[in-house]
């Protein structure tokens, strides 16, 4: 029933902002590219007659029906990306949600609750090393201190929000009133290979991994790369490399769902002919069990504390997202729909964090996947089959209609 052409065209139109298939897409939160993309999706909302609200956390909310009369069924995702990311991460969920809402409006389908499409601000968090801020502001778990975090150019989150013509002093006003939402539904690309491997087309997500990000700074000594002998150096990067290798070994031993990644380093002074004096690196640690996550963090922290005596270090936690369990009621409904419609499905957990996970703290929330080709994501090669995009949107529409009964 959904309009496949419109769905595809809008995804392609959004993909014209901030990148291309060679370099990938870079629409970091609150940048010029993000602003352009936000303008585009607001245009779609206007076209379909949604009432548009933009809160001071940067979330764009398109509503249909009156939310003060009864709880709202909301759908949504994000349009910001990681640097050089793919064209479907987040965008798929936003454009699919808009398509589902438009299908309902155009066909006058019966929904017993007001609808909302939420475009969450700054989900990825690449710019400030701090993500999910839009959904956390809605759920009341965004803290004022986060406004002071700076990006690589020294621009604070506070300033970045101001540059979007929003008022950062009123971010707290984004918080949803109690029991505002009946359900929240998000569709997303899997970013893994489970569905493709088993030829399934819909992933029903039962849980999502918790994520802790540690920032470790190693202090050595900067020296001239020619004048100082190898034995006289305190090379912070060499020391950091040893730790990074150990973190990999620890994670392999932890096994199961446990993963730890060092994907970002800042080397000072970052000069060809200077021995690295200081190094900052970020350790992204995840597991679906809180116990195991904490155990892993402890082992990693102990390993870092055993660093060679010539070096000092500083370790701090910069992000902490708890593991989440999605609504079993919506999961059962998802199974029912897949069985009735003959959609091959699989129940699975998510290693990645999503806004739907944050939304579990205030409402009955559900997350669904469509297959990623070769599991590729957060890269220019990220891809999906269009037939799966259409099926995902049909499924989301069924979910909304049935959850509304
Ligand atoms: Zn995403």
C-alpha cells in the first residue's frame, strides 16, 4: 500500500546532501549539511500536512492528530551520519516513518491514536564524541554539562545548538510529558550479517547492547625525531599501541557479544618529525549483559593502570548507555504480522545503539531491522536491497495499524 517510488526518491534525494557513493556521507550533527537535510525532511512533513515542532535539543517532530487527547504512537530515527558513512543508516528509518504516516493520511486509514514522526538530533555523536542527545533529551537523560563538550574545532555543543537557531538554555524543555507515548517504533538497517546469512528479511530486535566509551590519555614526552636516541624516548603512541593490542586480546577472551574498539586517536603534536608526546584514544566497549560489560571495563581499566612506570595516564568515562530490552508485546505483534504476511523474520539482538533503545526508558519501544548487504555500514559501501526497503516500510505500516487497535 505504501508508495514505493516516493520512498525511494526521497531516500535518493536525501542522499544528495553531504556526500556521494565514493566518499560516503558526512552530515555531522548541527553542521551546514545537517541543516540542509533537516530542511529537506521538514519540507516532506509540510507537504503531507504534519504539524512541525522543533525542540531546543534539535529534534524535529511532525505530528498528526492531537497529542493532548491521548497517548501518541511515534516512529522515527535520525539523519545525521558518522564521517564518510553510508546513505541508509538512520535515513531509512526517517523516510520510512514519513512514508508510513503519509500512507495513513492519504488513504484515511484508521488509527486510534495521534501519530508522530520524530527526527532525533545528533544520534551518531561523531562530532562531540557524544551521541543519542536528541532522544536522551526527550527521555530526560541529557545533562546540562554535556552542553560544554567541544568538537575538534573548539566549538561547544552549546554554540552548535545556537547556530541552529535554537536555545540551548532550554534543552530540558524537550523532555516529553509523562505517559505522552503509547509506543515508539524504529526501523533501521541491521549493520550486521545475521539476516542476510539466514535469508531473513525482517529482524525483530529483542535487546540492544549497552555501550561505554572510555577516553584514555597517555602522557609521554615530545622529542626531536632525529636528535633523541631510541632508548632515551618516552613515545606515548608506542605505549598506546601496546595497550590497544592488549584491549583486543582481552575482548577476544571475553567472547560472545562482548566487543571493544579503538577507532579514534588524537596524537600530540601529530608531527612527522616529533616523537609523540601525548596520545588520547577512545575505547568503545559493548555487551548485551550489564555484568559482562562491567567485568570487561574492569579488566581493561586494570590493564591500563599497569602501564609502564615511565608514563602516566588519565582514564575517564565519556559515555554510558545501559543495555536495553524492547517491548515483548510489540515483539509478539511483530512475529504475528510476519507470520500472517509470510515475511521471513528472525529475532535478534542489536550490537549498535539506537534512539529506540533510549525510548525504552519512557515507553513501550520496538526496533526492527532490514538486511544490510554484506553487513557493511558506517562506510560508503553501506547498502540494502530496495525490495527490503519497501517490505520494511510495509511491515512498519502494519505494526502501526495493529498497535493502534
Ligand atoms: Zn543509525
